[in-house]
């Protein structure tokens, strides 16, 4: 590989485990939570939080950022903050979570023979030795809570049972309140709950830009291509998927020896992560649909993340002439585009008032789709003849 084709200069910063220094579009939440924790902890009062949101809405990034910022803030009241992050997905039992907690206060117990209350006693001793505002982040806590955990109850009552200042952060995709016992539920009142909305397209563009600046060589990507990735990821509002697409597209660009990220690399990445277009689906398309899709593919294969509908209509007309087919009315052309949109093959973006729509196809490389369609159209013409 020539040095010029290196795009991913810090690939590890696109990894889901990397915690970015800034979280665009989550700053208001971060500021709010930071303030609430500071105020409570400075008064010596623990603060519990239930954070919910869909996949890739930034829950894990937000709580880890919050914990790191609180730890960095130094003393809050009497003590500094000390956070322990535990992903409960694979360790969905009170005992295994407890062992992790013990390890965080410097005690390592063998995983056998101890009851939960014995472990709590050991935790108490550990906490006494290193007094701090303990922040316990229980990520992916659904299974743990649904199994009827006692830990949430015990830890949220930490002060009463002599465990000192211990704040709980429960993170899950769904609301866990219905699965908690009544006393625990009361620890998660209205101001102790936060639900993250899915990211919209603008937010995804900002997130992609902030991460591309860390991971990719300067000048190797532009706003337009990040906008294309955001468009693909927007229906799920999922930043993780958006970043995975960015990483895969950058790898595709490197593999192709390109010196910058182009729309075709994004389509290649999309097609390989989530293939949505199958030959069978093309099989089901009408000749009109195949023709319009071919015109789109040919336009996009030359360049760009989308093509203005006016321009597309002109190149489609030229294509019909080339294929020797009848002309298509404006109405039929639009109906066909709408059908392709409904089938998830193209995206139509209506710009600001009066502007013509932008037509995009992000599902697979346009050059590849064009070849498939040419074959198919060729065959159907032969059949007709
Ligand atoms: N606001 C943001 N700014 C930058 N990166 C973000 C932001 N939100 C999420 N990410 C990144 O997106 C990916 C998924 O986020 P994550 O916090 O793991 O989502 P969740 O835990 O809700 O599934 C991670 O790589 C994370 O760093
Ligand atoms: Mg997560």
C-alpha cells in the first residue's frame, strides 16, 4: 500500500470501545447530569440515575464520559468521585457484578463460597479504606434487573447500610422501572431518569465529522460523503452503525487505493454490512423500474452521493432512446421513483422550497448495480424479441 492510500491514520478512534473527548449533540445531557451529580455529591448525597435509549443513541459513551469528567473534577465535598463501569450483559447475576465491584475497591475474592451479604461486608471494608463517592455504572442492566436483582436495592440504600456514598447509574435500552421493587423505584424519580432520543441526520453528520477528524487523514473526506453515511444510518438514529459504515467505507477506499473517501466506497460498505438488495428483488422489478434504476446507477457511478431529479429525468430519457424503448411521461417517471423509494432502493430528498429533489441510491456500488441491471434489461429485451 502506498502512503497516499492511507486514510485511516488512527483507526482505533473509530472502535466502539474508544471514548471520544467530545460528544456532539449530547452536550446538553452531559452538562445537566454533570451539574446534578456535582451538586448532590458536594452535599454528600448520592444520586441515582436510570438512562435509557435505543441502540447507538450514545448511552454508554454518555455515562462513561460523565464518570470520567466527575473523576477529573477532583473533590466534591469531602471526597473525590471514583467510578466503576460494569457491563452486565454477560454477567447478569448479583454475585458476578459484586465481584467486579469488590475488585474496583481493591479486594479480590474467589468466585465461590461467599453469600451476597458476606460480599457486602467485604465491600464495606474496602470502601472504608478508600473513601470516595462511588459511582457504579451498570450498563446493559436489563437482564440483571429482570432477574430480580437485589443489588439495586442494596446499593441504592448504601448509606443506610454503612456503605458510604454510592451512586447508581442503570443503563438499558428499555425502561426498567416496572421491573424494580417499590423502594428502588422511589430512588429513580422523575429527575433521576433520562431517555435519549435517537440521533437525527444532522446529529449523525456532526458525530461522523467529529470522529472522522480523529480517525482519518485530513483532506481525505468531505461533508457530502459524511452526509451520505448519515442518510443511510438516519432511520435507526444509530451512531454505532454510522461509525461502522464510516470505518468500512474508509477501508474500502484504502483497498481500492483511493486517496479519499467517495460515495461508491460508502455504497460498498453498506452492501457488505447490511445487504438489502438481492437478485431476487431485482427480479421483481418492472421494466420501468429497472430503467429508472439503471439511469440512477449510471449517474452515481460517475460521481456524487446523489443526483438532482431533473438531471436524472434527462439522462433517463437518453437511456430510453439508447434502449429503443418508448418515452416516459413525467407522471410515470415520478411514480416509478416513488415505487423504488417504497421498496427501499432509493432515497428521495426534497430540498428547500422549489428546489428539485435529490435522488440517492446507497444500497450497493452503483457500478455493480449498473452491470446487474444492464444484464437484466438486456435479457428482457432478448426475451421480447
Ligand atoms: N454524541 C456522540 N458523539 C460522538 N460519538 C458518539 C456519540 N454518541 C455515540 N457515539 C459513538 O457511537 C457509538 C455507539 O454509542 P454507544 O454509546 O455505544 O451507544 P449505546 O450504548 O446507546 O448503544 C460509540 O462508538 C460512541 O462512541
Ligand atoms: Mg451501550
